[in-house]
């Protein structure tokens, strides 16, 4: 069963939003049962705002055995039109009173009521291969693709994470992540519910609120680098924030690489070492640093239970080197894999071969098996002067300079080098000279990895999870 705690629900707390909205497992089972009785057999769109109604909508749909299509509340008109035409949901689920845009407003609608109570009888559990979610990925060269995730992928992957993080029903997870993505919704909400523990959602992430939760009932926090950057600054300035964070059992960062400088700031201020993990919409979580493993900045640990990970070169040959230098593309195989890209057999066939999923992420492997992500094949691997260079390594080096607050590195066409390394830098309070940063990288790494050009900017283009959208960097 995907959520076994609903089969025999108790008065234990399941979901809390802020300090006002609390659902016990008995409440959640009743609300999910009531909602499931109003659904058909086709997919349902969920207006995935950071609210308790979103959680009830998702759990109700999963209880009913119908696929969930989470909709980002900030979705654009063209993207929404594509998602609805592609997934063809029968209904839209949303909180009462919420005004829905475009084609969503034209769909039959069911208002989600967390106070509703069904009979308590849950429908038979759906088959493990049946779709649970259709999650739309960010489009790079075209419209977003619908990633069809089966129930067995979710169940097996959440159990693998529980083993890696020693995650139990006694844990309370706090986070302020969006609920339209696998990080916040599947790992951050369904993860605690599968364990029989609790999730406390902040509604909107605030360092003080997260620290207060960790000082009290919360034992684990899930976040993205932007959140940990803000948490580090608050912990350095406010002893109460530092004390709260120090009380956590586990801090987990994902969705993008956490700079080594942020690791060090959190460690100095709170004594905590953050665990990083690596996953994708198509695979859920592939690797993680274990709870009792070495928390080495810049690495995402070892494959989680049941997941196979390998590196391949440009010709597809398996790389056997474990020198933390040889770069290859990550391929993944295991029960965590998605079923298909909805209505895109061409894209599915291109992404999968012999059971392995081509992630497009480039990495190295150390002697102890730890994986280090160096970037995306399309945007983060720079071929300059005959060298293959990972943008992430240069970004981390630049972030060690006190004059750099944020940075993005990418390649740009160059007649002589093939590609030249370019850095976009958000300066700290005292802006450094461009040549100073170039020399800094050449000293820390090697001369061929130095930026050839540095642009100073006020901010970097980011998505809702804090990832830099490198295709939107100014030319």
C-alpha cells in the first residue's frame, strides 16, 4: 500500500500548515475518502498551491487510484494550454474560492474540503504499475514533457530514502517547498505520510520559522540551496536561529548543487553538516549521502537501495575510472524509473536504452563511489581548448571569493577555443575587479579553467526551486 497509515488511521498528527491547520491521520483518511468518492477514473489536475487543500487533493486522488497532474500556480498561459491538451484531465481540484486561469476554469471542478469526512472505507489499492503522477518538466528546446510516474516508483524510492536517512515515523519533516514538483510534493509530503510521521509546511519559507520548528517538534528539514543560503545568513546573525537549526536530526538539500561555502557557513554557525542527494522528475532520487556517511561538500553520495548508477562516455561506453576526475554522463536503472513521457514515444525511446535512463547530467566518481555532479550535458559542460570542463567546479571556486554573492558559469562560442568560459557574477557588498576573479580561479583550479569574461549582474534568472536558468543569462 502506498500510504499504509491511512488503512488504520490514528489521531497522530499527519499534516500541519503553520500553527493553524492540522490534520490527523484519521482526519486525512476521512477527507481523502470523501474526495475519492467524487472522482472518476481519468487523470485530475490539482491547483498545487502551498496549502493543506493541495495535500488532501493529492492524497484523495492517490486513494482513488487516478493520476495527479500538479499545476504550478505561476504557470504561463501557453504552458498551461499545452499541459491541459496533453494530459486531458477530467477534473480540476482546488481550494474553494480560488479563481483558476484559462482552460482550468473550463474544466469540471471539485472544491477540496479538508473538513469533509467520508465513510472511512478506502477503495482497493491500485496496481503498482499504474500511473500516480504526470509531472511536467521544464522545456529546454520545446514544450514541457509529461513524466508519468508509477506508484511502485514512489513507494520503492521513499523506502530507499528512509533507509539512507534512517527516517522513521518518529520524524517530523519541515519545509517550505513548492507542491507541484517531486521534491516538495512526493518526497516532502508523501515521504512523511508513507512513514506514518508528520509534515509541517511553512506555507512560505522563512528561516526564523524553520528554525523554530527544528527547535521544537521538527527533526528533519528539506530545502534547496537558496533556502540554505538564507538560513546560513540568519543563523550567523541570530543565535536563536542557530540554536534551532543545531537541534535538527537531519538537514537535506537538493534540486541544485549546494556550494561548499554554504556548507561551511551552516557548519560554523550550527554544527550541522548538510546531506545532499540527487534526483530528477523521471527517476525520483538516485543517490544520497547516508545519515551515517561522510557529508562531503560537492558530492551527492552513493546510489540509494535498489538503484543502479553508471557513468558513460560520449560513445556510450561504460566508464570504470573512479578517480574523481573522469567526467561521464549519469545513467540510471531501477524500480524508481518513470513509465514514459506522455504522448511522446519518440522522447521516451531516446531517453531509455536497455533499461537505462540517460539523465543528461555529467559527473565524476571517487574511489569510495561518491558521485560528484559537474553539470548538465547541454549547458554545464564546456569544451574549451580541447578540455572538457564542468561549470559547477568553476562556480564553486568563484563562490569562495568574498566579493562573489552568486554566480553562474556557461560556455559561449569562441573561434579559437571552441567555447570560452563566461561567468555572470552578482557581487557582494564590495565589488571585485573582473581580473581578480579570473586570477582567483586560475590559482585554485588550473589556468585553462579560468573565465575569459566576467559579467557583473544584479541577479541571476532562477526558477521556483532556485535553479539558475542558464539559457536566460544575458548574451
